[in-house]
C-alpha cells in the first residue's frame, strides 16, 4: 500500500514529442512547430522558456530556428521535482532567397 502511495512522488513525468518525430533532423524552413504531450500538471520548458500545456498535457510551440544546428532541450518537471528531459537537434539549411531570409 505504501509503495502505491509513493509511486507518484518517485515517477518521472511522461514526455513525448510528436513533432519533430526524430532526435536529429534537417529542414529548410526557419520555423518549427514543436508538438507533444507531457503528464498533466508538469512544468514544461523548451530551452529554459516556460511552455504552458493544455489540461490534458498536450502542447504546441512555434520555434524560430537559426541557420545551422539548433539544439532544443525539452524538459518536464513533476510537482515533486522529478524530471524528464529530451533533446532534439534540428539543422536548418538556410539558402539565400529562402523564406527564412530576413
């Protein structure tokens, strides 16, 4: 019985990224729409910027990429301080005249 009560305290929050689907990707667009889901009630950050998930834990965040390698650290922290962290490495191939040209 005690083990069942301590389970939420010891469990790390779930963190699933549906977009981008792979850890390492290369794209030609300067804007990335990150989407995923975490355990409801978790505090979520992407590169230390707070993201506010929906009540069910789903989230979306538009991320402006710089040309070259962009490393994104996605972190979910439970109310008991347990942490789950994922890394996504996105290479943005910038081309002159592309939509990312500002």
